[in-house]
C-alpha cells in the first residue's frame, strides 16, 4: 500500500533528522576510547603512556584495542614508576609529542606530584614561554564501591592550587568524549578526572566530530529557585534529589561545573544572579576542596546577589572506610541534598 | 615453566632494508628486555654473560697513547675549542660570584668551577638538535650548549633579555633553540624529562618515520641524585626501551654537606648501570680528553640505537655548593688534591707539550673570553627589568586556561591582563 502524503512527510522528517543528527549509543569508557582513538588517528604525535594501557587494554578498558591498532610505542605499557613516567610524558611533550598519561587510579598520581606540580605546571613559565607541555593526565578517581581508603581519593582538591594546569571532570559519555578530545588538542597541560562508578553510563552521542569547551560549565537543568553546582558523580545524586525536589514544588537549577580549574564564572554568575541561592554538592573533602574555592570565588564576585549564605555539601573529612554502611555516609546522598535545598529556600 | 626467548628486536638502524617504507599495521615488535630469565640459580657468576662491562677508561686511554706516540687524541682546532669552552665556563662562573657579592643577582647560585671538563667533554660532541638536561648547576651546561653568555647573564640578573625572560633564574636555564631542556631545582626531576626527550627521538624514528632522527639526550646530575628513586626508575625505562640517552653522573663527592660515602651504601655509582642492563663506566672527570673519549663511545652507542649508558665522572667543585655555602666540612687536603688536577691547567699543559697551541694562542683565547664575559655583564646591566605586564604571560601556552570571567569574556581578553593586574 502506498503511504499517505502525511506519512511521507513524517518519514521525510525522521529521515532528515536521522541523517543530520545521527547518533550512536555507547558507554562512557567507550566514549573516552573513541575520543582517544580519533585523536590518535588525526595526529600521529598523540601517544598514550601508563600502566597496563597496552596489551591489557587499560584496567578500565579505556585504551582497549589501541595497542593492536597503533603499536607498542604509541600505546606504551610503562613499569610501575608514576613519577618517572609522568616526567617522561612531560619531557616528550616538551620535545614535540602529545602524550596522554594514564594513572591507573588517580590516587597513584600522588606519586607523580613532584612532576605534576614542578614540571607540568611550571615549565612553560620558567622557560619564559619557550616550551609548551600539551600533556593530558587522566584516570579514574572518586569513591567507588568499597575500594578502601587509598583507592577512593579525590585529587582535584590537592592539585587545584598548582598554577599552570587546567582541570576538568567528565560526567557523561557526551562530555567525556568531548573533553578528552579538547584536552588532547589543548596546548596547556590538562588533568582529566574520570570517576570509577561512571564508566558504564550509557548515552547516545553524535556521530560527527565535536569537542567540549574546556573552560565552560554545563547547564544540566535550568531552574529558578536555587543554583546547585556539582561535578562528576555527584551530578547524578543531585539529579536524583532534583526529582524529589520537583515533586515537592521546588525548581532547582543544576549546573555541572565540569571545569574545576578555572571556574566558569559566567555561567555560574548568571545562575546566581537569577536564583540568589547557591548549594554546592561535591565529592571531595570539605577542607580545601573544590567547594571551598568555589565559595570563595562566588562570594568575591557575586556577594551582592546572594540572599543566603552559600551551602556546601562535601564528603566527610575521613579516609574512606571499607565498610559499605560507613562508605555510604562518607559521601553526599540525595536525601541530604533535598534537606539542604529545603533549608536554603526557607 | 621457563620463559621463552622473546622475539629479536627489530634493528633500529635507519639503513635496515627489512623495514618497509610505509607500514600501516605495526609488525610484532617486542618492546622490552631481551635478557633471559634464569630460573636456576648459578653459584658461579659467568662474567662473560654480563651485558655491561665496567671499564676504567683511564687504562684504555693510556693504552691508546702508548701504542703510537704520534697519534694525538685531538686536533689543534678541537683543542682550542675545548680550551675556549672551559675558560668561558670558568670565567663566567667567577664573574657570577663577583656579581652576586655586588648584589646584582640573588637567591641560590650554584657554581661549576672545577667541573668544566665534564660539560665541555660531553656537550661539545653534540649537535644542536641533541638535548641536554641538567639540575641547578646549569650555567656552564648552557654555555657549552652554545646559549649566548649574554642571555645567561641577563637571566641571572633577572632581566627580560634573559634566556627565560627573567622568569627562571639561575636554576632554570632553558633554551628551545639550543635544546637545553632545563635547569631543575629539585634533583632527580630532570632525569625523567631527559628520558622523555630520548623517547621522543625514538618515537620520531619509529612512528613518525623520520628515519634519520638520531637525536641523543644527555642527562647531567650529581652523586646525591643517584640515591633518588627517579634515577633508578629512569635507568630501568631507558634500558628497557633502548632509549638514546646518556646518564652522566657528576660525582663531586659532596651533596651540600653530605659526603657521598655517608649517603650511599655502594659508592661506586657506575656499577649500578649493569644492574639495569646498560654499561657503567667510570672516568676521571678532571681530564677533558678522557671524558671526551668516553663520551664519544657513549653518544655513539645512543646514536646507533644500542641504548643508554651510565657514565660516572669523578670530579670536584672548587667552590662551595652554592654562594651561600660556607664550605666548612670539606677537608683542605682534599680540596688541594683536586685543585692540583684543575682540568684547565691539565688541558693547557697537554696542548703546549704536544705543540698543538702556543702560550700566545691560549692567552689570546683568555683575553677573548674576558671580553665576552665583560660584554655579557654590560648587556645584562643595561637590559630592562620585566614590567608588571609580564607577570601573567607564559603561565599558560593558551591563556584561555585562565578561564571565563563573570562578564562572559575570557580573562585573557581583559585589558588589565596585559598590564599584569587582572584577576585570574
């Protein structure tokens, strides 16, 4: 049977949308891998270094298949020497390559703090601008499922003071791929924070080439009553709390700040000017965390627009316990977010 | 289960005919150690199987000399070049001391007096594209690598015309043009950077297919660094991947006030090379010709793709650790012993005795260098100090990294940014 003209029109529209906005579905770690692979194809100078990134395919499968495709030198399996192979990545970046250094767990990068702070952040400055360090340092961090204290660290708070580096945190397959590509293409050293529990998130992402701006925040849910600033895994706790809040009649605006250093004060500022109430929900510790810096930045720039003191929900200042019940109360849970918003809006 | 012999390494020499011109799919290269894993412990140490032979080079050089009295180690031109470089290093460092006490430079200044043979012996064999990495005692490494004396002196005075625009200082000498990759204040942190530069050289040859890329990297560091983890980690990685790097230990026996013998369980540093699968060589670092002979072999090895070498140079610093060091712990007898082995005096004697140069030639060089150093000081004196506008430049290669301000514009677009007064 022939289709009616209306059905022809509808199928034409769907076909056009499919062609123009064609997408494919994948998991977050596959999105990271796709971004990395595309950049490695695009530029021969991009290489990967880290423990078990090559033959093993990465302990979180982000580099799976890349060693077979690009060879052992471009996807380099390093010995367990974080400080030295991060330094090696920096030396390679200074001499023309674009390395992506993987910390098997972000916590291991504490061993590379010397190189990240002294060389990664400083060499462009102390060399008077002669050497650029287009390195990307990435890896999974954050509190997982009973991984123990040392494997549950949040290094964004430790690295945030280092001048000369940028820090971004991905939270969806879309921004994971986009931030990975942008970080690789950037001439600055970028630390890309991934989260252990977000690697299996599924999303449909565009087929065409795209990047996410490293310095911009992401508007997750526009609203009127309160600004909730968050990043990484806490975004999902916030969105879960947002459902409850909407049912209770609140209209929260949720922003995933994405860029942990520097802060996107434009997006954040516009939101503060609209809602006059700010809640920060983060996974790092209260002391010296990203939230602490964010409070300082907002207070400094937008104090006149605030109707209430900024509230910040952070993880407890304790080493993450192994026991599941204790670990659960170490990080911020959706119920606490709901209570905080209710308190803020009183 | 006994581990099988891994695949033989693909020859890395550029003239190999086995390598196809274009290989989209990499052949199965084994990137790793080719040493056998011996599971049965052998009580007899078979010395012939050891990959790295430890040689006291002074013996080798003596042998060469005795074979034929007519063959000299250097030509006249080379001799004069070496002499000029060492005199430049010495005169420059002496001038630094003067300028420091006159209040023209500040902070930590570490002088190289007495160690010139190592810098000259090694760096004068390099091409411009070869890289040098040093620690804080880096003025003379910079000068040997042909960074202009003017640029180094200006940097020490903290002027904009310095090699790092006055932003680095004594301990952070960099030159992109001459491939001097620093200048590091923390000991040991330059060694991984040098390993990275060597890795780039190998990568350029094997991945980017620049077949004639044989750039070598030299990493200079001291005896104190040889107890640091980064040293051992990099020895391992360099030997594992056969990186074109030479690790040069400037063993001057003292790490500030810590004697090498009080800090190290086995003070013979060259022995640590074979433990990682590379040759370890000990050389008299007060004799520039001996150092040069060893350097030729080590750099040649790296260029041919045979891997790294560890060279320990026994040397001595005539001055204290830095200009702030009272230098009270060192025995005057030890100082006198090494002062008698001054590398410059030794080379001068060699040149004159072997009729390679006359006193007049050498005096002319002395005078020329004096003028160069004076000129450098004058230039540095007259150069401008950095203005505040320079403060925020060079923090990021891409200044968008300072982020987006409350007004929606990038901070670096703020007019105050170029004045150095913007909030970032």
